[in-house]
C-alpha cells in the first residue's frame, strides 16, 4: 500500500524557515518533519511513498539522493575514485518524487501523481503534521466502512491557557485546555481509487470541492483520533515540536 505526501506548498506562515527550504524539510530534532511523517507510516509497515513536490522541490530530491550515503559508514579510496560501504542504517523505503508544479493546489497535486499509484487504496496526508495515529487501525476502519475516503478527525487543544473565575477572583489556571470540542480535518486520510472523480483541475483545493463533494455523496468517513496531533504551521508550532523531541517524550515517535 502506498502513501502520498503533499510537500509542494510554500508554507508562508513559517516564512522564517521556508524562505530557504520547503516546509517539509524544516527540521525537528535534526531531521526534516517529512522524515518524521514517513517514520510514522513505516512503523506500521508502509514503506512505499509518493511525494508531491513543488516549491524548492529539488531540495527534497537532493535529500533522498544522498540519504543512503548520509546514513552509512564508508571508506573512500580517493586514488581509485572508489567507495566502500561498511554499514548503513537507511530505512527500507521506496520513494517516488514527483514535480507537481509550483502553483498547483492540493487536489491538483494528488491528481498529478495518480499514475504512480496502483489501483488500490492508498494513504494521503500533509507534509507538515505529525500524530500518534494508529495507521494500521485507520486502514482497517476505512475498509470496514466501505466509503471512498476516510479523514482522521482530531480535536486540537486550545492555543492559550484558560482561567476559571469565581467573581473577580481567579480560581484556577489551566494551560492549553481542550478546544471547543469541534472535530477538524487532521489529515492522515485513506482513499480508494474512485476519489479520482472528485479531484478536478490543478487549481482545485482538496479541502474544498473534493472533500465537500465526497461528504455530500455519503462517501467520507471520519476516523476519530483522540491522541496526539500537531501541525507545524508557525515557528511557535515548530518550537513546541522541537521541545517535545528533545524532552524524550514526543508522542509522535511511534517507532523504536
């Protein structure tokens, strides 16, 4: 089963980082967030990826072109222009990198990579969010529901701390309480081949006509995820993920 990852947007709200590199290459713990997302899927046995490139996509190509070398112990015989690899810790990944255009919207990017997908279900997600989603259970849920698409629904925490007041007195202060209880699109989709009929043109936004059309036709299921979920939309988000990683308690590290 393949996994499609959107990695072509400009990430304008993270411009401090994305002026120099594509957003999925912004690092958490010394590794691009794209790597973390792939590790999540790989932990559930999904190792075949199709990555939708756009803005500064060549940097992602260069990263994977050199990935094996960067994870290996090597000896270079300079005189003979030879290299001997002693040991590599590279993951068992197959990665297809597809230039889907600098200006293409999310549904258009997905449509452009359909030729690289088999005629079977596949996973689909954004290149800027991590979670401790049970991907294997998500896939089973999608197949049990029998609909064309499944979205992982999440309930994000509130951004700011909240005070509980008793008249003019502050009774309690709670850091980042649960949000308003609403479920939102958390990515981590599972899609069936028939979704292709909803994708539209290059300028079609996945979250607009395609998802709304699937919902209207009764073809969109929601997989409720109550665990950890964190997008990386701002520097504040990146710093939060960095702190979690270095604390040794990052919930999205579902691999060993």
